[in-house]
C-alpha cells in the first residue's frame, strides 16, 4: 500500500485500445488513478461520466485520468465505448495494481462476504509522487473534490 509522498508504482498495465505500458510512464504529469468495483454498474457509470464531463478542466491542468477495475479488457472496452468516456481504462484482471494500491477489501454482497475493489482515487503530482488519496469514495461531489486537489498542484 502506498503512502503520501511515495512514487507512482512501476507496474505494467493494459489500457483500453489494447495498449500496454507502465504506470510509471505517467510520472511526468499529474495523474488521477481512480478505482471502481465493476464496469457498467450504476455508481461506476456515474463516476466515469463525471470525470468525462470535467475532462477539459483536467486537460487544462495537464492531468491524465485513468480508471481501473478488475474487469477484462473486453468489458472495459465495451464500458468505455458505451459511455463515451474520454480517458482510458485499465483492465487489472490479475489485481496487480489493485493490490499495490491497497484497494481490495471485504464487502458484503447479497448477504455474502466477498473480496472486491473499494472505490478509491489517487492523485500523483508531475513528479510522480502520491499527493492525495480518497478511500471509500461516495460518487456525488467526488470529481469536483479531485479537480480542486489537482488545481492545488498547479
């Protein structure tokens, strides 16, 4: 699990569009890395649409947005296309990035305990250092809070 001031993890990632890269490739610009439980579900859709609606403001600050879930690349591609998200999604099927960021948590689903992603967001600065994190995120107002934090980096 990362702490404030730690560098962006040096982890290989698979992005929508089939792009393979390393998360550390984004260390030269502000980066919002947001984790959501499951593609094409209501809360995750609202969150993604919120980031898309604010994309121009994030762009003006030179900030990259990446969404992450444990869904397959195919599910991420469909989710991005259907919702017309303006940023890439990461398919973290093997949970490497989720584990590194400490977002896996026990959750109650239909009366059963299961391991899943706790909705979380991380903000890295242009030096690739973690500057702020949000855990147990509630979607309403979250994008605005993240954007305000990005503005403080400028």
